[in-house]
C-alpha cells in the first residue's frame, strides 16, 4: 500500500505553474525527503498532501483517501497525527536548557 501517491499532479497559482505533472509513490513506512531549488514545488506538494490547498489537476491520495474528495478526513487524520503545537510546548525545551524554566512556570502559573 502507498501512504502517499500522486498522478499527474498540477497546481497553478494564477499564471504560475508550481507543479507540472508530479508522479510520486511513497510506500507506507518509507522515509522520503524533498530536495530541490527554491520554487521547485516542494512546499506546494506538501500543502496539497495535507489538505491545505487543492490541486489544479491530476490526483493526490494519502492513505487511500483522495485529498480533493476526502479533504475533511485527510485534514482530520493530519491533526490527529500532528497536533498543533502550543507556544508553551515550543518554549519548554529551550527554557530548560537555558535555565529560564522557572520563569516559564511562573508565567503559566504552575509552580
């Protein structure tokens, strides 16, 4: 089974083509990285796969769900997998290492 799959994926922003016929298959459990120059379509591709933008053409599937037809379910699964980080979660690791953790706790009101 493919965790992520696209066929002929196209995305246009007005008169700019950000993606031009991307075919991609990533097997479940496979580690995959996007490399390329600025403007190559890396971020646009990821935005399509997580349901933030819709493709202009072609198809994109995540865990067998079409990102256009099943967009709500794709976004729900994404938020279950990657919960939105809070500012406190982001501050805590750096606060511990820099010795400012006490002030973070006081700010949050949890002594």
